[in-house]
């Protein structure tokens, strides 16, 4: 599993990067065929001084690409929400891939 973390238009501190890395590595416990994970951390509405923190996660699994975008007042919170959504979607993909038991 390849993990890419992109901080767009700002420098992410090591505490934030460690938080993201630690949680992303747990994805492999939920699906063993994850090829790539891209995480984008962005500041939204910088022009209007609102500065919401946006986290986007894209997970690539064979024949599937899952994308989630969440925003909040902190990167950790928006990332955690996005990760929860990703885990839910991964579970749905996994359920669809399981063969149905035959009688």
C-alpha cells in the first residue's frame, strides 16, 4: 500500500502528519488489497478568512476508487470524519466482493 500525503498551500507540522500516517496504516486491517491512499489537506476559503480545514482521502482498491471530502475547524477532526466515511465505504466494497454462499 502506497500512502501519499499532500499539504496544499501550507506546511503540515509533524504532529499532524504522524496522526494521519498512524490512522491510514490501520486501513490495511479493513481491506488487504488496498493499492494506494492519497490524502489531501487543504485550507478552504482562504480569501474570505474563514479558513475551514479540508481533508480529502482517495483510496484505490482493484476495480474501485473511493473518495471522501470532509471539512471542519481542525485538520484532525476533518480527517477523522473522512476516515470514518472511508471505512464505511471500504466495508461496503468488501461485502460486494465476497462470493455469495451457495445452498
